[in-house]
C-alpha cells in the first residue's frame, strides 16, 4: 500500500468535496432551489384549478340546461291551465307544477353553488398564475446570482480537480478500490491513523476500541479494517 500517496489523494479529494458542498449549500444555491420548488408548486396548482374549473363548467352547463327544460315545461303546463281544462286535468297539472317548482328551486341553488365554486377556482387560478410568474422571474435572478457566485470558485475547483487526477494515478489500485467504496458511502476520511490510548488501540475515525483480530492484523500488516465504522486504520 502506498500510504503517503493515498493520504495526499484523500486530503485533496476531501478538500474538493468540502468546497463543492459549500457551494451546494450556499444561500445562493438555496435561493435557486426555493424558487424552483415554489414555481413547480404554482404550476401544479394551476393544473389542479384548471381541471377543477373544467369540471365546474361542465356541471354548470348540464344544470343550466336541466333548468331550462323544467322551465319550458312549466310554461307549457301554465298555458294549458289557462285554457279550458276539466277538473281532473287541472288537478294533475297543479301537482306537476308543484313538483316542477321544487325542482327549479333545487336547480337554482345548484347553479348558485356552482357559480360560487367557479369564482373561487378562478381566484385560485389567477393567484397560482401570479405566484408562478413571480417565482419564475425570481428563479431566473437567483440562478444568475448563483452562476456568478459559483464561477468565482471555478479556478480553484479546476486546479484541485487536476491535482486530484495526478495524485490518483500514484495510488495503488487496491487502496483506491477501498477508498472509492467508502467514499461512495460517505465514510470519509476513509483512511485514518490509529490512536493509542494507554495500551489499547482506538479507531480515530469512530472512537471504538479495536478487538483482538483487528489489532493483530494492524500489528502484522500496518493497517486493518475498523469493525465498527469499516474505515481503514493505519499505524503512523
Ligand atoms: Zn472506526
């Protein structure tokens, strides 16, 4: 194991990750994501209210034509009642008119309710439109500010990446494989020095004391795997 080369690589790699994380978690980056999320929420609300409005319009026109039908029947029956009718027919017509009036009242209430609902949907729709427009613009501005901010780090990132590329070539394949696997799981630093407390061996990555097998391994090979955090522990 080429320990020094690996440690140099690890140091540069962690530095790059730290820098990248700082950029990703910056206020500028948070601002971009905030407006992106809010814009998506407004877009969803727009689609939802649109679907709702479509449904209301369909029900409104259905109810309206039912109202018109009933109204026409009322007119027709009223005309018949004005003409010459026998008593039996008159009684029949009056009963029908009564039930038609009740139906008209019910339909009128429904139309009123649908009108109120459509006004509400319209208000929500225009609110979502306003919000969407605001966040789209704010996103554009935030993105511009973020790009400018991130560009300030570009030279540093570039040179660090180049350095890492060179350092990586000097590390043996076996150590690299172990490093990459631990790095993938965000267990960094992946290679840590042994800490000796009194006569016991302690992993400086997680603070756990090493068991007999790991300890023997370390004494024999100069490095071992921590059984607790799985980092590689080396003797300085
Ligand atoms: Zn450990």
